[in-house]
C-alpha cells in the first residue's frame, strides 16, 4: 500500500503520516532534500529533484512493494510550481500519476478552512491559498488515484485518524484497486 500525504504547509501531514504509520505498521518517507533547496539560488532545483529522485523512488517502490507513506511527492511539485510560478515537468508528473495508479496507491489531501497562529519561515499565509488552489486544480485535471480530502482545521489527530481509517482499510490489501477519475472523487 502506498499513501501520498499531500497538502499545503501547516495542515498536519507529517503528524497524520506518523500516526497512520504507527497504526498500520508502515514506514514514512520524507525527502529531506526539499528543505535544503530553499537555501539554494536556483529555480531548477525542485524540478531536478522530481526528475532525479522521483524515478528512483518509483522503481524502489515497484521492486520492494513496501507499505509506505510519502510525506509529499510529485503532486506537491505540481502544486508548488504553479503557486510559485516556477518550471516543472508536467509530462513526468502525469507519468508518475499513471504509474502509481497501477499500484495500490492513494492520496490523502490535508487542508484547513482557516489557519490559527500560522507561522512558516518560507511561505506566507496568502501563498497557502494559492497552493491549495493548485492542488485542487491537479485533482480536477490530472489525478487518477483514489483520494480522501480531510479538513484538519480542528487539529484533533485522533479524530482525523478515525476518519481516515475507513478509506485506508478499504484499500489496504486490495492490490487491484484501479485509479479513479471523476468529479466526485473528493469524498468517499
């Protein structure tokens, strides 16, 4: 089983990923290179991370078939490149979506209706709304994976895990879950 945890900064993705990993005996993978890229002066760094790390990650997952949670991945590259108006590789993003749709993959999208005490060293609150819009554009136009959108405004982790459990358990052992593509994919 592969879970992609996606969503703007400050929505609880990492905490939810860790809690799901504990509950389902999974590993969490977060590419720490993304943090170093903010300090480097090049607009191509993020797309290069997609181009060079992305295929290696996919081949590792395909070869080893691990139960893994990606704390961000190629979908984030789409959303953040749109919001920050930087180069990306749309063909590669579409290819990853197609490839992962053939595996037992799903997306959990975290969002907040409102942010209280938001603080981030790299991204201001106004940009968060642009990122959220870009994610939703992706889900409407490219995504073929099953998706569950969860409002994390209340920051109640145990309630969030309870709400996500049905979505995850429905797909946990089904290796033949096809990707879906329909407007109603936002809600289970």
